[in-house]
C-alpha cells in the first residue's frame, strides 16, 4: 500500500504529542510513509520525517491532532492541493473534529482504504486593499473578522454584492462560512448554518443599535468592509480563522469572497451534524430540570 500521510499537531497539548508518537509508530508498522511539520518533527525527535514544503501536496490525507484551531491551520495548508483532512478531537470542544483518540487506528484503517466519506466545506478568501493595491491576502475555513482593537466603537460601512448595505456602529463584523457559523458568529448572535450549504453569514459584533441583525447571503456575493472617517484614531484589526492579524485603517477596504479552494474533511459514515449540535450545545434542552429546594 503506497500511501503517505501528513500530520499537524497542536502546539501545546501534551496529549496530542503523545498521541502523535503512537500514530507515527502505528502508521510506519503498516508501511505507511509519514510526513510532519518541521517543528513537530523536531519536537518528536523525528527529523527524518520533517516536511519542508508549506503545503501538503503528494500526501493522501493529513491528520490533525488537536482542537478545531489545529484543523483550521491544517485546512489552510491542505486546501490548495485538494488534500483531505482527518480531524482528531483532542481539544476542549472540537466541533469540526470527528474522530476520537479511542479507536483511532481502526478509523485510520478505513481512511487508508477509502471507506470513509469526504465532505467539501466552503472556504473564504480575504484581501485588504490600500491605495488601490492588495497589501494582504489569505484564506480561511471559519471566518474573517474586522473588530476594534480596544474598547472603542467602530463604524463599519458594509457593501454586499457590489452595492451599499448598511453602516454598523459596532465592535466589529464577522463574515463566516457555514462551518464557522458555530464559532465566533454564533457567540455574537448569528444563526447555526448546516456546513455543506453554500452561503455566508454576516454578523455584527455587539451592535449599538437594535436594528442590526445577522444576514445569511449567497456565497457568490462579495462582502466589503470599510471604516468611516470618524474612526481615524481607532485601532482596528483584521483576522481570518483567528490568525494573520493585520491593522486596518480608514481608507482600507477589506474584501471577503468565496475562495476557489474548499476544505475536504474526512467524515465517518455515521456522522450527523444535527446530532452534534444537540449534544455539544444542549440544543432544545432545559438547563435546569429540577425546581430549587426550599430551606
């Protein structure tokens, strides 16, 4: 079986590092080639397994050992080459990750033989334009955010589909994919969106008006964010998937659109998004099921 598997490991989770050694040992015992990020290979004292390229071209799939943040990093590296990602839940929440450490070898065996389902997830592309020049470009699986870097209010002018939409007096604005709808956007009051839908969610963060509500829009519409002139002295930041922090100034345009890439997630056959929502968020359940007792 001529297979090559890549691996991305959470940078601070010791359980993930211990599991990485187990997985490397098991894969090599099955005559599967393993490639690690250079930093992971050094930490595991396996320098001969270090991959020098920034992407994962040539690998059959990439194992992500950690939480959802580790999957987001793996997705950004794997998507341009169309390489699937197998997320192993070793974080605190793990909404995107499907596999669990217990029984992982059996799951890997099915993945190596193609007995799994691959689900394609929409990604976004973001650009920051300054003086008619793109000064930053990045892609993400979850969301792109422009928010205040302090406690100061922003006034964000939003265009959707090439035309004016609204000006949000808010702490910021999130543009999320369906995958990212269960993350920061949900915490800010956005809706839960089934992850295979082709849509984007525009969610204001703590808007200073009762009229601002999240919007679900077609994924082929471009969203542009720009600061009003009165925010000239305000510190504003852009991030995508919680990474690539960039300062945003008055006159900059943050342009967010559907990416040409998709994230290909390896999913177990029995996976159910709705069951996961119910289990992880206690959706539809009463938190207090008993009446308080009197003195």
